[in-house]
C-alpha cells in the first residue's frame, strides 16, 4: 500500500499567520491518465471530513482562497496563507491513485 | 440538497455481524461511485470499500476482504455495508461518502458508530 507521511503532526499557529503542511507519498501519485490524485481534507472537531483540494491544487467550491495546494510526483504541500479560528481541526492528505486509497496520519492545527 | 444518512451502527460482540445502510437523496444516486470510509476513535481515516454506479465493480481494503460486502440498491437510493466476523479493530465511525477523485463535488454523511466489544 502507498504510505502517506505528513509533517508536522501538530501545528500551533498564531491567528493571521501562515501555516504549511507537508505530505509525502511512498510512490509517485501520477495516474495512467496523467492526473495526480492528491487530495486534502479538513476535519473540524466533531464533524465529518470535508474535501478542500483535489488533484494537488484545485480548490473545492466554497473553500476560501487562503487555502492552496502545490507539489508534484510524491511531494505535496497544503498552505493556509492566514490562519483563522475556523481553520482549527485535523488536516489529512490522501492519495486516490493506487488502490487502496490511503490517508496521511493527519496534522492537528490549533491556535496558539 | 444532497444528503447522506447512515444507520445501522451499534454495539456488537466479536464475531458478530452488522449491516450498515446509507440513504441518499438530492442527487441521481445511480450515476455515482459510492464509498465507505471509517475512523477509529481518536484515530485517522481509512478507506474501507467503494462500488461502481451499477455495482459491477467493488474494491476493498485488505483488512476487510472476505468479511465485509459493499452493495447498493439504486431503486432505493441506498448504499449498504454488510459486516461479518467483526473484530475489536473494526470499532469506528463509518462514513458513507459520494467521493470523486476529480472535480465532482464530494459529500459525506454524519457517520454511524460501530463498537465491537464483549
């Protein structure tokens, strides 16, 4: 199975400051159709996961533009340009290229 | 409005069975792949299984192969997960999701909790 490794696992951030989460995969995530199925989810406390980013860098509808995704191959990053209180939660990267689809361990974002 | 409502969770003894259901509304159910994802208490997410629009293709994570069966009834707009030979490590919140790897919108239910314990 493809192993997704996130860092850091805990990320205390000051309101209004940027945050960055790294995600690395044990294999390339480029699919046979040339798409890279790297997805980012947000899970707020007590809520179901919510997809933020698909195919590395595409924001889902309704996702604030302070969230951005980047990367290629097996090395990816989620950035929050200015953290707001509503961004508290756990962020997961996930690969949808190789079955079984697998998630990273999660990064807990909290306010300092 | 798209809604996914899971049911069927509960407390079951090791070795027992449960059948989870997911009632879908607000979209053409028969047009989408559907999936089950689980999350053990305080832990991360794990993809369990998915099923093609017409049920002709199903995929399972190794840890549930041979024990769990995903199915759907497009006439009833419902997704199911039959879980047999349950183990303590199957204890988790089980989410029904209309998930797409690409640009199609994603939707998740609120989950149903399964506890496997004697």
